[in-house]
C-alpha cells in the first residue's frame, strides 16, 4: 500500500502546475456559476446574502459590495458556498434561537422566513445554473467550431467480433439502431457503447439494398491516448477516414443551442444510466472519481487546448448539477426534499429531524468522498 501512495504522489508531483492550473480553471468556472444561481435568485426573492465564497476555510482575498455581501476566495478550492441571512452555517442550516429573535424588518431579508416556494427556487437555482452553463458552453463550441460529423460507414470489421458474427461488411452504412435514426459514427458509438450485453437491431445500407442485422455489443476496457481505462460496449468495427465521410457542419446559433441541449441531455442520461448500473450490478463503481482524478484529466485535456478544456468544464458542470440534486441532506436535493415534505405537511420538519438528516447526509457525502479518493489513488498508481 505504501508503494501505491508513493506512486500516486510521484504522478501528482510530476508537472503539478500542468494539473493544478487547468483543474482550478475548470472547477472555478463550474462552482462560480453554481453559486451564482443561488445568489441571483436569492437577491430576486429579497433574501440578504452575507457571503459568496469560492472555496472553503480561511479567506485569502475578498471585498464587500454595496449590498453588504462579502465576496471572497478561500484557501481550500474544492467547492464554494453562498451564506444567507439567517443561516447558522455554510450548509444553510437554521438556528431557531437566532431566527426567533429577529425583528420584522430582519425577517424580510431572512432566507428561513421566506415561503417554501422561494426557498425551493433559491436552492434549485444552483444545479439549474450548472445545466445552463453546460448548454451555453456546448452551444458556443458548436457555433465557433461547427459540428464534426463522420459518416456511420464501416471501414473494417474485426475478426471474431460481434459485428463479424452479425454479418457486417466494409462499406455498410448504419442508418438506424433499434429504430432510432443514426446520422454519424459518433452517435452510433454512443448508442452501442451504452448497450453492452443487449441485442440491438441495425438497419444498414449496403449498396442499393437495405438490410436488417442483429448484434450484441460486448463490454471491453478501452485505453485512451493518456492511458485512462474506460469500459464500453464494442461491436468490432472501425470508422471510415475517407474525405467524403468526414466533414465539419457549420451551424447557426439557434441550431447550436439545440445541439447544446441535446449534448447536455446525453451526458445526464449516460450519467444516470451509469449510476443505475452500479446499483443493479451492470457497472463497476471503480469508475467513480474525485478531485485527484479530475485534476489529472484536466491536465491531460489542457494539452489539447482551450476548447477541450471548456468541453470538460461543461461535462463537470452537469455532474455537479446532478450530484447536488440527489435527495441527500446537506446537498441541494436534500433541502428540496425537506421543502417538499414541508409543502405537504404545511409546516417544516422539527429542528431535531433536520439536524439528524444533515448528520446522515454529511456521513454519506464523506463516505462518497473517501471512496472516490481511494479510487483516484488506485487509478493514479496504475498510471
């Protein structure tokens, strides 16, 4: 085990600037927009915002705006928070004693004295801002760089592969999978990659003929250019690199926005499918990563330039938005769960019940962080 930690340290210490700067760039963008969502809706709802912090712990630098909000950057750059008037802590836990002593004027600006609707809107605004950010980044990238498209044409078929067994031949063009229209090789890869072990119906064009083939992708481990291992369903075919099959489609901002929404939904769908696969045993939890893995990937992606790094920021923004919507006390989803119960009951849960919920939530979040960090260490040691 000592060797594992030593190897991990060596990986991180080698070219640390190449990891840390891209990591902080990506994480700061994502966290800032998440907290900005909370902040803007809180201001709209008339809630006084005491603190807007990027990071946790001691303050490094900050200033007060004209509304009395302290904007600051803190020492531990692994998140952030917005603290409202009436909050006892950064997790937005209330203090009944302090709330009961507020004057009517103070209650007007108190988060916890607002009706359940505005409170829910403020909490939900953080994850929603993450999804909006991802859509905006994807749309901007499509507008600037266009949409790369490679025809879903088969260039070669591997021997003894599911594609070979199904009867695929070089030159075949995949038109549909299970009735869904396929317009690029990437779209086909995404569909096949998420359906390992399930038989799929392929509609292909072979010359002037249209054929139906059935194949079952097998799950394999794939290494990317950096040596990172991913699991995906594989058919055993390669894409065509002929000039006529590879193109970049220029799109207008409206079309780019639609593509941005679709790309965001794809990441949401695959993330939820992966999490569901963990609970059903179809997926392994060793793909869950934490800050160390994100830092490593950020550094690797940054070597390709700003565009891939922004793409990573969009994906990370979706992940953070989804994570915060989980109904776990301490996360935004836990607060929304409490507010849903309050809306049904007509009154909030008792302070003791909320306190117990936050303790359970803290335990779950800490366990997830420890597990993800352990995965990161094993992954870095194997790199």
